[in-house]
């Protein structure tokens, strides 16, 4: 992945249910809408916290928007 790529997460594996923006070095920014981690967050794809791990378990894929 490159900086600016979109990264997608899915609660059920059928289609994306959450999106973030990749910042590089394994970090991404996203906004959690509810729960104990509400608000804009920067998380780590290799993070060890319970929250990082729960998001990493929902990782669905990444993509790039190309503007010609």
C-alpha cells in the first residue's frame, strides 16, 4: 500500500463496512462512529492493542483511486 490508499474493513466479510486512509508505515486514519473508541483515530495494522487487533481481524482489502 501507498500513502493515500483507501483501506477497507468488513464486519461480516461480504462487503466493506468501514473505510480508512493509509498513512504509511502501517498506520491509517479513520473515524469510529460508536463504542469506547469514538472519533477520529490513527491506528496501526500491526498494532497490539485490543482495538487494533479487532480492526485488523476485519481487514477486507485496500484500493487506490486513480485520477487521469
